[in-house]
C-alpha cells in the first residue's frame, strides 16, 4: 500500500472510472492524504461506482461535472443524489422499499467549475453549482450555489467576500481563461499568477496579436 502523506495527490482524470463523473482537462486534483482516494471516499451515493455500475437504475442518475484546475482538499465530501429517499414532506421519513420510487427526488447535476478550490473537510450537497475560481472554506457545508470568484464558509456556507471587484470578475469570466489552448495558458501563466488585471489584459492582447 502506498504510504500516505500530505504531499500526495491524485489527478482526477487518471483515477476516475465512474461514467457519471465528467472531468474537464488534466489538471484537477484531490489531496488524498488520509483516505482511500477520490472515487471511494469523496463522491458519495453516486450510481456507477465499482459496486453499482452494473445495477439497473431505478431513476434518472444525477451526474457530477468537474472543471479543469480544480483543487479538492483532503477529506472533502461531494454528496450526490442517489440516496435521497427520505421525504421531509411525508409524515414518516423512513425509506420503505414498497414506496422507494415515490420517495426519491432527484437533486440535479452537481457542477464544480474551473479553478475552484474546495477546502479540507468541506461538504458539497447535491445539485449545487460552484462557480469558476470560487473558494469553499475548510469544514464548510455548501447547500446553495456559489458565485464565481467568491469565498464562502460556514454551515451552511455563506458569502464571506468576493476575491476581486465586480468589474474584474466580469472581465475574468469574459476571458474564458480555462478554455484557452494549453500553449496560451502556459505562455500567460505568469500573469495569471498575479492580481494585476490591466497587465493580464495587455499580455492577452500581445499574445493574440502574435498568434
């Protein structure tokens, strides 16, 4: 067995086998310091894992979509919809098999967009969208959508702040940084690893003018 250490990580595109998980690009990672890895420990109740992939689904399967350059901290939990058979609007919460099909209510797909960072031991509830460049603080429970380039924390997670001014966020989203060809991304990485939007815009213009 590989020795666990905080420096170890998994590149998601190398380890994901569940057909209901889509991974964009080749840079997103999970810091699997102390557990059994991304598919076994992080993604919970998603049909299509090693045990359930040959089962006949009883309902439409909610899917998990993860962008590129996503950072997932150790012991994060991404809770999916496959086990949502406890009806809070019924008198009895118990999932009786005679009424299991009526009990299930899908939550919809879960999206973790490019460049997001999920802090250690945070939990993402089903059907949530986490925007580009967003940060989820450690030990937070995300129950609602998280805006791009925002920081959320707590249980349930609430907005702490935005990482940049509204105008800068709009420009970053318009640039579609994480859809650039790898060559462009690598050429401009120095300006992405900084916080000067004007310098970044000039560098993009110069690069595009030469290519």
